[in-house]
C-alpha cells in the first residue's frame, strides 16, 4: 500500500512538472510565467556578453540557484550564499560551492568575484543598502552585478517582505554605492503585472505573519486552465496596448563596479 502511494506521488510530481515546468523554465500555466520568463531572457542576454570559462560567480540569496545553468559554462566556481536551510536544499555539482550566510555580511573575500547575481532577494533582506555595499565589496574592479526585484507584487514570504522598487530607486541605490548602472529593464506591461497579481493573490491564503507563506501545489495545478487563460490574455493585451514602462511586475538590471573611483 505504501509503495502504491509512493508511485502515485511520483506520478503526480511528474505531471505537475510537465504542465507547469520547473523554475526558471515555467510554462504559461504557471502563476509567475510572465515574471520569471522575463528574468530568464534578461539573464541569457547578459550571459551572451560574457567571455571566458574561468569566472567566479556569487549567487546572493540564491536558494536552489535557478539560473545556474545559464551561467555554468562560463564558471570556474559558482558560490551560492543563503540561509542554512535554503542552502541545504540546493544540489551539488563540481563547480558549486554552497555557503551559509547573510546577504548583509557575505562570507566572501573582497575583490574575488567576477559576477554577482541577486535575484528576487533585495525586497527580503533586512538592509538593502548594506547588501548592495557587500556585493560591491566582493566584486573585482570591472565586475558585474546582475539582479532582479519585484515592482508590483502581492506580499509574499511574510514576514520577510519589506519593500518594492522603482527603476529610479534602483538607480539611486546602485549609484550611491558606487556602481555604474548599465541597464534597468521592466519585465512587461501593466496587463502582465495584473496577471501576476491575480494569479498569486488567488493561490496564496490569508496573510499570516506568524505561520508565514503557505503555497498549495495542488491548488496551483487545479487552477492551471484559468491561470493559462489569464496569462495568454495579458500577453495579448500588452502586445495590443504596448509597454509604457510604468507598471512592470519586476525590474532586471546589470551594473558594473568601476575599475577606479
């Protein structure tokens, strides 16, 4: 009986991954399709500019390092820094080094990283200014800082959801730290942002700062036809009305540490 239940569970997991994909390659039936797909496109564009195969990457608050495959061919070392429980869920590879630590106090030697990634994390850290200063510290002169943050999003991962950013706030934060901001890009138009708001708000339960965020994969799977319809409709409407860059769901950026100040 136990073996039968295990087989059913594995079959359900395969079906779930087939329909919804696996982050960061979520399908259009996934609640965060528009957000994540935009981040993937941006990361791939950044990766296409990299040269060499011996770069040192640091993934700040990287969790399961979903964008590792995009950069792995350029990496000699890929260091994932996150809380101990998050790092424990990451897979191992020859290039990966998993380090428990805080974004505000990176356990990384100064001037040792070629590229630092920080995706969907600055809204959750206790001190965003200190985090960016730490990233600046660990980068080599000329090193690249690549990241993303939400602009419009429901409260999530409570009680550790502290802030939202505009492109001007990002430029100010990065510039004050000393970075040369090269590009800040919104993830889509207002309809795709609304799609994310609706999808995530429907799937998440009542806000509960004590118990924290709870997410039901079963509910996500059951609602896939509706989510897919919402996502397709949002895509069509954004294409029809254009992107005014006023209401993206998220921002991506690339900045460099100058060779000299």
